[in-house]
């Protein structure tokens, strides 16, 4: 019976994963015969856990908070996909808006997806045919949710519209890598 404690005090998120080769050698006391085996242990260091704000890429939102952005879906388009931008310059996924026929009317569905190891912790989505309706803090938007366990896809968030006017969309998320 034995115990072994390994500590890697120099592991940093940059450079992760780390690989540790562990070799065990057993020597027979009476014959001196040796036998050994090794195994590779993978060490993944989690990131610092900091969250970043992200917006669907587009023009600056008039009267928006900080670097808020919006995009739009025209009646002639069946769908539109734009980048989801975190920290003003990192592409962390996409936001897709699409027209959906439901009964005798139409809805716009908005879905947020992350890539590259990013996850979504919180979403806020507002849609309107009037750009001025998108002003204000994202926490006041009509659609959105907070996830206890972060996700890589959120939505669809849906709202009914006449398919005769442009729909302006502000999609905001709190993301983490």
C-alpha cells in the first residue's frame, strides 16, 4: 500500500493541456528482477472563469449602452447569420435570425451559438420593426434567459411579425471560455 501526491504548481491556462508521463518500477526483493510500466496523464487547466459580454455583429446601436450593436432581417431574406463578438473583437460564435411561417402568420426566430470552447451563461434579445425600440440596457430586453449550466446554443427566441417590414434585432450574451 502506498499513496502518491502530484502537484503541478506551474501549470497555466496558456499551454494547457499538459502531459505527465508517470513510470512505475517494481523490483523483486529476492531476485532483483525489475518490471516497469508507464502511463500518460493529461492535465487540463481550466480558464480563470471570467465572463465577457458579447453582441451580434452589426452597426452601433443608436443610444446603445457601451459598444452595443444590432443587425436586421429583411422580408426578402429567409435567414441571416452574423458573428457573435465578445470583448469587441473576438468572434465566439454566431447569431442566426430566420423567418418561420406559423399558421397564417410569421415569426422571427433568433438563435445564438458559440464555437471554440466558448459557452453562453446569459442571453438578452430584443426584436422590433422600429430601431428606437432596441435602446436601453440588455437586461430589459423582452427575451432571454440565464443558464445554471452554460450552453453552446440558446434559443430560438421568437416573436410574431408581419413579413412586410424590416425587423431590427439586438442580441446580447454573457459568454465564458
